């Protein structure tokens, strides 16, 4: 696993145009952008950290917290909202003991509410890593979470 310096060394021509690719590489490697990473990138590219943070917060793709082994995205778009996704969100929070943008103490699960997952006719929708679950019910959510927990036993 490369460290932060090794990622920066992939960009020997220090220029502002490298900012987004550098941040993407860091997030791909570590799962999120830490404060330490933003500071080091700023020093390396000779950019103020506030500008780097501003750019990273502009793009929804960038994260500032670590993800769990099983990263759960729950759709909070209009269609899913109309289909009572709040019941699903409440069940997830209850089963996992976390809220949006949090990670369980054991590092297994993280939760993220998203604006839309482009499956409007299938809601409520959630994804665990890259596996999608549609037409969710409270019972289905409990079964899904339990199945992932059982894989860790």
C-alpha cells in the first residue's frame, strides 16, 4: 500500500492542474481525504489548504471520513422519499447504531445518504459497496444487515 508521499511523487511536475487527479488517487488509496492529506497536498502543490478543501467540498465524489468495510448508501431522492425511505433510514440507524456519514465502532459499516441513485422506479434503494438493493422494506433491511454481519463471524 503506497503512502501519501509515493502518491505525490507520481506527479513530478508540480502544477495546479494535478490537484483533482492527486485527490482522486489519495481517496482511491485511503478511502477518504484526511486533514493530513489535504495539508500535504497543499504544501506539495504550493496551494492554500482552504482552496483545496473548497474544491474538494464542491465535488460530491470526495469524502472526508473513512468508509467502513461495508459502505451503505441510501437514496434520499424525491422518489425514494415518497416511498417512505425514512423508515429504511431509521432501521439502518437502529441496526447499526450510526447516522449519516458515520462509521460503526468496529469499522464494518458506514452510512451515507445520497441525493439520488438513479433507480427512481425501484425505491426505496440502497447499495452496500457496489451491490444494489431495491424495493426495500424494514424486514429486508434487517436481513441484509444481518447477512453482512454473519459473514464476519
